[in-house]
């Protein structure tokens, strides 16, 4: 296991930086949205083997939450945070780069997408547990990241297979398919159907797009997606 680096900054320091950075781009967020963003950013740092702060996340009905930060801004209720306090200039260039990259990738900050990303397996295990403590353990968060990375790698391979099938179907001059090809296509479509149920919107939408394109091309051959036949199709 790689060495974990620990920063000497707090979740509040990150929060003030995030709020200030977003306000510069005319983007406002609520206290709940801030909690979801903090959790996602915490995971981004973990991917770089950095524990960006030592504050603990609690699994609540709204998602992961850091009590001290939530209480700091509780008086805003459900309205956007309007903070005039400037963040301390204590974040390293690397810290800022990791945070900025996440904020740029999540520029729209769709609340539903944030919820999907934050309510990961680590959160769900603790939230649904019978334990009195709802603190999400660090190792559980790390395990969730590993699982997500594995899914992305598997998805990448499936999408590459789908692309190869699409190219094959477009270039099939003889307008005929063979049983072995049918089996490959069937397996690929079945894997795409599974990915279409994924909570990751990017993976889900890509799977839907690939399935539609393959199905559309298959219609040119009048082939049923059940693939019951195993003989050559003319």
C-alpha cells in the first residue's frame, strides 16, 4: 500500500476555498451541496494518497456530512451560502489544482449527480448499519474508491468492445453475420444493459448510446436481440 500523506488543513479551510472559487464563477451552493462537494473532494485527494483533512464524515439522510462545517453555516438554512470571509492562503498549488479540477469537471454542480457520487457504497454501508456511530471509516471510503476505479476500467473495456462491434457492423460488406459474432454481440449488449443501471451518469449515458447504435445497426440485418439462432445469418 502506498504511503498516505496528511495535510494540516481543515474541512472548513477547504469549504471557504470552494465557496470563494465558485462565487468567482457566479455559482452559489447550499450548505447541503457543500457537504456533498466536500466528500467528493476528499475522495479525489485520497486517489492521490492524500488525506486532505482529518474531519470525519457522518452518514446522514442527506448524504455524508461534517458536523462542524454544517453547523458553521446552519443559519443559512436551505438558501445559497453568501460568505464574505476570504479563505486563508494555506492551500498548496497541488491542493488547489486537485480541487479546481474537480470543480471544473463538475461545473454544473447538478445536485442529483452530486448525491449519486457522494452516496457511495461506503456511505450506504454505514447509513444502513445498526451501529450507533454513523462515522464513515477512512478505509471504507478508500475501498469504495478502489471499487469505483475497477468499474471504470471494466466499463472502458466494454465500451471499446462496443466500438469494435460498431465498426465491424458498419464495414460488413457481405451483409452477413456468423454465430460466433452473434455470441460476442450478445455478450456485449448484456454487459451494456448492466452498465445502463449504473449510478454513474457518464457510464450510464455512454452505455445507452452504444446500445442504441448497435441495435440500430443490427436492424439492418433483421436480427432479434435475443440471438436464439447459432447458424449463419444471410
